[in-house]
């Protein structure tokens, strides 16, 4: 706490408020296109890597001569790595900067993917999958945090959705690459696992163009560096707008920033009121979401093969998920800044849960294909909006940690889901798996209702409103 107070003494909180207010008035994209490209490529191969395990796992199980349970263990250990990596890099990102977090996470999952492809045995395969998972988790947390902080409030939802759309394209590309490589190339499953290593090259080429978050710079007392970045952003926007004047700076945004800058936040803040409420809400949202998405998304092809479908037929049905990803992802930029961010994910999650009920009663190839499409569509709407919505509920100094805990620890649901889905299928039958997954999606949708409206709002104003609400509640509780 003392270190934080010393930082605040060294910089002018009024200047901090002025800088962030100047950023949040900008109506168009204010950075180099390299920023979009690097973040988008990172998202693309991150989600590409997530999907590779579903298609390579049946062949890896056969190659290593192990059971489906061991294969499920590899998938689950990847998600355990996801949790550890997201939490670990969040500490680095909050301490050393968002750029460092982006670089470290991409390097981690790229190297992990290469080692995964070269693994000589089942144990080394599991270990490499754990490393790759750590990088994937780390990137998701730091990318969501970075994007929420560097984009002006009026366009934050739209551009966040477009960068995350690359993740959906990556996930959608995997089945087609798998369909080409797996049946025709003997080591195709290893090539599939190695492809995410490509993501390091755009990062190397465009690293100089990736700006640090001005909110992180201000938080650490680096006002001059933040002012330099803001000036460059404004110059770029002026060139884009031509003769048009920049919008005026809003005094209410300045006041909100100045109020947050006078607050003291430590890592324990996410476990104390008023932030604790949203730590719990978003942990539950992500936990229940990942139970369903990973429960059949990771083990779906394997379960279909075990249920009597051929590998090629199973992959063909799973391609419907790729179509759903792209369809939902194309819609999300147009709804992200138009509605409160929780409503579109609530609707699609509820509809998918309803379809799962019918699938549990009538399991067949047509409804299975429809399910794959709807889950893909749900992810296409859910991921861009809820990654951003999660980040918007935490203050700057612990934003990456808040996202990492909610999403990362929420992945425990995804870690247990492949094993749980396999056990449910064995004990109660193939159709029972879909009732299990439907229940998780219903719980996810209902929990979303407790999130705050954040669309087009200044991040500091969102946090300030929560402290004002907490203060009013405490005042009301005092005896007359």
C-alpha cells in the first residue's frame, strides 16, 4: 500500500484524469494497424491451438497406445496449465506492463505447441499440453485486459469484438486443416499441433508498434510516457478525421479517473467488497460456460468415434461448430456497442441450452450437427462480449488479475468437463451427456443477469459507480 501511495504523490491525478478523458472521447481507431494485427494473430492461433486437441487426440491415443481416459487427462492437464498460466502472467502484466504480458504469453503457447507436436510419449505429450495451455490461458487474460484499456470507450466493444473474431476464425479453421491433414498425412496430427508456433513471427516484426496501456502507465506513475502515447493517438485520429474537430473532453470522466486514482487496490481487492461480488459472478459465468463448451467441444469427436461414427464423419459434423463460430463472430461487433453486453450472450446461451435438452431426448446426427453449430454460434457471441465485460468490472491495478482469476479458475469447469462427460456417457448413456451440458449452460445464462451495464462507459466510471453503491449501502445500514 505504501508503494502505491508514493506513486500517487509523484504524479498529478488531475493530469491522469485529463489524459484518460482525452482518450475516451476519440471516435475512431487511434493506434497503428499493427496493434490490431498482432492481437488478432495472437487470438487466431490461441483458439486454433485450443481446438487442435479435439482432432489430434484420437490419433494421439492410438499412436501412444493409451486409453481414452489418458487422452482426456491430456486435455484436462492443458486446462490446468491454462489456469496456472493465466494467473502467473496476470501478476507479471499487472507488475511489469501489458506489453510484457502479451509477449510472454504468445511465446509460451507457441513453444508449448511445438513441444506438443514433437512429444515422443504420452507423458511428454501431457506435459507439453500443460505448457501450451499455460500460454493460451495467459494470452486470453492479458489480451482481454490490454484491449479493454487501449481502446476508447465509444468504440471499445466493436474493436474488441473484431480482434476476438480472429480467435473464432482460428477455431473455425482447425476442422478444415484437420480434415486435410489427418486422413492423408501420417504425422498430420503432429503438424496440426505445431502450427500455432507461427504466431511468434508477427509479434517479432511489429513489437515496436504495440503501445503500452496508458492506464497501466498512469497507475505506475509514468505520466510523461502516457502523455506521449495520448498525443500520438490524437494526432492519428486528427489525420483520420481530416477537418473535423476532436470531441470535447468530458469533465465527468476526469472526475471518475481522479477518484479511482486516489483509491488503493491490492491483489486482495478482488476478494473484498465491492469487487468480490464480480469476482464471484464472473468465476461462475466462466465455470459453467466452460463445462459445456469443453465438455463436448474437447471430447466430442472422441465420444462420437466411440459411439460408432467414423473419424471423418465426426469431423464433418464438428465443422458445423466452425460455421457457428464465424456466424456468431460476424454478428458480435454489431451488437457489442448497441446493447448492454450481457444480453446477447444471455440469449444465445439460453437457446443452446434448450437445444441440448432436445438432443438429450433425440440424439442423432442432425441434432448433433445443429448442436455443434449452436455451440459455435454461442462462442462467437459470448467470447468477444464476455471477455471484455469481465475486464470492465475490475480496476486497472488488478484488472488482469481479476480477469485471470475469473476466467482462469473458471477453467476448472473445463478441466473436469471432459472426464465428467466421458463418465456420464459410460454410466448413463450417450444422450445423458447433453442433459448434463444443458444444465451448465442454464446456470451460466442466469448468472450473467447479475453483471453491470458497461457499454460505451468509461472504465473508471464503471468502478466508481460500484464504490458509490457500496458507500450508499453502508450509509443506509448505519443506525439513525
